[in-house]
C-alpha cells in the first residue's frame, strides 16, 4: 500500500513538474517586439478598483496619467468601493473620474467591477476597450501602446505582465516576486509561443468593449480573475499574453501580513476546479483542443512550492523506509529527487528567461518560503474562508493601509 500511494503521488507530481519544465523551455523561444505601429489610437478606460487606498492610490494614478499615449484617448476611472477614507478625494484631485459605490451586501472586487463595467459599456460609450489596474501598482509607460497593438491584431482579451516590485533583502516579498515571475510571466509567455490561452491574472487585464457587452462580468469568487478567464475561454475567447507591457504591484514586507493574502489565493482555486474541470475535459475532447487541455492542467496544477514540499517529504520518507529494509524504497527516493530537480530546473530556466539578474538570487529564499507555507497550511486547516474584499496590511507605507488581494 505504501508503494502504491507513493506511485500515485509520484506520477501526478512528476507530470506537473515536468510539464512546468516544458513550459519554461518553450518560453525561451519568444522574442519581444520593438515596433507597435497601428492604423489608429483606440480609446481606453483604465479602471482602478479601490477600497480604502488613500495611502497608495496617488502613486498609482500618477503612473497611469504619465502613460505614453494620447491623453485624449484614455480616461482613468477609480471605483471608490465602500470607502471610509479619502480615496475618492485623492483620486478626483489627481485627475481621475471617480465612481463611488456603496453596497454593504454585494461586497468584493468582482461586484465592484461588474457595477463599473455596466456603466462603461452602455450603448453610448466612447471606449473601445477597458483595462483593469490594481490600486497599489505602477504601470509601464507603453501600457496602452502595446494593448492598442494587440487589439488591432484581433485580440479580444489581453493580459499584460503582472509582476511584483523588488524589495531587496525582504525574503517574503522577494519569494513572492519569484513566484509571480514564474506564474505570471514565464508560463503565459510559453503559452503565447504555443498559441494557447494565457489566463487572466487580475492586475493588467484588458477587454475589448464588445466582450464585456456579450459576456458580462459574472465572476464573484475569491479568484474572480481566474473565474472570468475560464468563463471566456469556454465561450471561445482565449486570453492573449502581451509581455512587453507590465504592471508592478507592491507586496507586504511582513510575512505575517501576507498570510491572509496567500490564504485567499490558495483557497480561491478549489471551487473553480470543481466547477470548470469537468467542462474543460468535455470541451477539450469535443474540440480536440490542446489549448483547453493546457488550461485544465494549469487549473489543477498545485503551486510549485507545494509540490517541492511534498516531494522533499516523500524523498526523505522513501530513503528512511529503504534503510529499514522495505523493497524499492531507494528507487522511489531517486525518482522523487528527479521530481525535485525538475521543479528547481523549471525555476532556473524561467528566471534565466528574464532580464533581471537579481531573480536568480531569489531561489535562495525557496527553503525558507517553503517552511513558511507549511506553517500557513497548518493555520488554514482551522480557518474559515470569506468572500469579502479582504485587504492586507502594507506596513511599508508607514500606516495601516491595506492591499486588496487578487486571485493570483
């Protein structure tokens, strides 16, 4: 029985880790474009959902208003959602259009986005597309130039590089930066090369206006971005990845303040697996679509850090059982070491694909981050999930300002 259980886990985790290694390799085939010439400049609404973001939204809006794109062709729209601070006042003073929303029952980012999208997609709307940027982020100046190009190429749903701002010396934030780079850049880049859907990541999403009219936002789970991306994919609209534009989010510097954020990200995926996995399986076989199979694999693949934890435990367990004389255990220990090697090689090849030499050094934080996650899961086992717009303390801003948690 011990060998049978080990073989099941070994097959599953071996498949997932080698699949990630394959994606890292495929990402190396991409070459960024330097020209984004188009026939016209489309009109954009950049939507910033905000809940009590008075300490961060000013910097975000400053970066958006400095985008290198004709100013007459985009508006910055802030959703001041159930705010009890000066978020709306700061946003209005910065030059943004402010939409204040008060709803004590339908709370959360998904509800706020649907409420705003309904206003911006009315028949008299001047916008060609809507972009979503989180209220604690800095956007690259080429944001709309790249998105305008992708729309002209026929893309309807686009995701830019959703990355994390560097915080040198802080192991928690830097380990998260490594994870974001692998999940939000390397893997979508591989899918761009292979012609598959990149999936939505919440921050840096773009939708052609017609998409939001024909398939209104109906995603209200704790991973609303992933949910809506899967909904669009099953309706025939994959997400195109635009790696040349980026948005940098700020992560908590205190590991304790990151726990609720990570819990939300981890827990939000499970209900979506139950909802979308059967549909993706059925449609993948019906359409004979590798892109749908890949989306299914992406949905059910555990976090690479979780797989490393299990693989390390299994390798040690197999080695110890081999020492007491159980058959085949040393062979299984070697197999688990191969799984561990594949996961680490996925990281190394992935970070080598980036232009940031500091990323390679972040692998040093992996063991400490793995132990932190193990403690987190122990806590999650006895915690109660929430659907509300839970926010994470950003202590580096010198106050009790919070960060909205996405489904990344």
